[in-house]
């Protein structure tokens, strides 16, 4: 499906260039993530204020998600390559549904741990499987655009869900929390229906090349490639100084050092969502045809300024200037995010052989999860010991280290993988060349109606 490459930069050109399967996936993203937004900001509140679990224990229980995800990511990536991304997504999404139902009625730490195990299983499996499915359906320049727009829609769904959940959930009425977790479970019926219906013939699996060695698909072999090592290090550090700190270090810093209210922190997160949703497609047009590693350098400049802006609020703690600094931080950070999501996933999937795409995405997902586990630990230690200056300095130095990693990666990947080479991919590398009767993704005319059937053999 090399025809998914588009030279146009408008949203109509992008939509026209998508195969029908890609349109199905993209058009349901916001609905799927609405449920996550309903529960994500309120899970700790639910455990602590509604079910009476201590904050310390609640934090440990939340860590179960990341640990479980990290544990299953490797096997999940290998199974994605062997049995197909669609089957693995069905398994993962069903686990998410079950986990949300368990959490809706959980009253003890053990039940919460069980629910979080299901959620962690989903996160660990779904990331490599979903990215592999996208990469199997969408190729060329459209793939980079898809990852970016998908990210904007994820934020839109989570943002809307957070607003609805915040208005509805009431700590004095436990039933309201049961309802939002059941609603989260119900939202999982959308991807399940999609995978069992319109996408039931899309397996997202490619056959191993005839000349492939017995060990060509091992994680050790993959990690021995210098480009993969540099990309993995880049992902880990990006999460450690980026997402991990935004979710853990930023709120703690804003409360303890900047001394702003929880309302300001909530508003700053809302600004983050608005910036991503409003600017993602504009950013995609600006970065189209640019080297992805150089786009990452712009992102790192924005993140450095963002962290410095947050650090400066400590000198004007509790003032309107501190409030402004906290909001500016999130606006700049969000603009950087719009450059991260279209680049690293696209590099990963353009680098990966089709029959190993699940494992390549699993390596990337493992680096991400490791960063999310370590980031709150380091942030908590530094801020608990009143080392806020060291905290900010660490993040700025981390941005500088990422610049070196990005430039090192640039020297080890081809121009095509870096987003500036020929968009056309050699036919022999495309999983879609298999006939639909073999379970492969069918060829789709570029301008076919999005409501057209995609399931006929």
C-alpha cells in the first residue's frame, strides 16, 4: 500500500491518502480514549478518598500497572509478529475491559492490584501491537502524519473524558466512581467491535523472509544494531525527562516550589491538551520532509526552555508570575510533544523489517515504560530533599544529552528512515503484497468512501 504516501499537506489530502482501514482506526480514537480520560485523573482519589486506601499504598498499587506492562512487553512484541497485531489487540483490549470492571467494584488492595494487572497487561501488549497495525496499514509520509494526528485525538479523548469525569465524580458518592469505570470498560467495546467487524481481515502480520536466519528475530539480535540502541536510549531519556516528569515531577514541583493551587495545575494540563489538539496538524505540515532527528532537536530546545521557565517560578513562588510560568511550561512542553509523536514512532516502524515490527515496537515500548517507572522515583527523592534546583538542572542536562543521542542516531539511519528519503518502499518489504485471501490487508483505492466495506475477501 505504498499509495498511502501523500504529497499533499492538507487534512483532505491526508484523509484521501488513507486506506479505509486507516480511516476506521483514526475515526474512533477519541471515543476509545474518552473512557481513559474519565478515570485516569481520579484513580488515586478513588482509592484514597473513596475506598480508604493510604496514599503510600495507592502509589505502590499504581506502580503495578507499569511493572506488569514492562513484564509482558517483550513476549507481546514477539507474539504480535507471530500471530498478528489484530489478535493481540483483541486480547489486550479485552483485558482492559475486564480490569476496568474489576476496579469499578474493587474495595480492597488485592482487588485493585488485580484490576491494575489487567490494565498493565493491556498497556504492555497494545502499544507494540497498535503501532505495528498502523505501520502495516499506512506507509510513507502518511505514516508520520498518522502518528501525529492519532496523538492529537488521544489527547482530545482523554481531555474530554477528564472534564466529564471531573464534573460527574463525587467522593461522597462511591457509585459515581463505579459508573465512570464501567463507562471506561464500555468504551473498550468500540475497538473490539472494530477489530471483529470492519477490520476482521486485517491481521497486521508479515511472513519471515525466506533467507532469514533462525535467530534473526531475537531481541538480542535487534538490540545489537547500533541504530536500535541509540533510538532506545533516546526514547528512555525522552520519557525520563519528559512524560515521566510531566506526570510526576511537575505536579510536585508546582505545588511545593512554585506554590500554585491545584486548580492552576489542572488548568495547565488543560492548556497542554488544547495546544496539542490545536497545533498538531500545523506542526505536521511544518515538519513534513524534514529530517526527523532535527525535528527532535527543535523539540528539545522547547523542552529546555519549558523546564527553565518552570524552575524560575521558584523565585516568585505563590505569585501571579508563578502561575503564568506554570502555564507557559505546559504550553511549551505540549508544543514539543507534537514533534515527538510523529518522529520516534515513525523512525521505529520505518527502521523495522515488516516481520519484526512487533518486536521493534516492543523494544521502544519497554524503554518508554522503564522511563515512566524511574522518573517519579528520582523526582520524589530530589523534591523530598528540597533539591529543586538539582531537579531542574538534571532535566536541562538531560535535554542536552538527548541532542547528542539524536545526532548519533542520525548518522546511523538511512535518509528514508529519517523522513527525507524516497517515500516509496520496495515492494518486497510490504506486508500488504500478500493477497487478501491469505488474510493480508486488502489493497484499497485512495479515494474510496470511508464507509465502504473493507472486509470482502
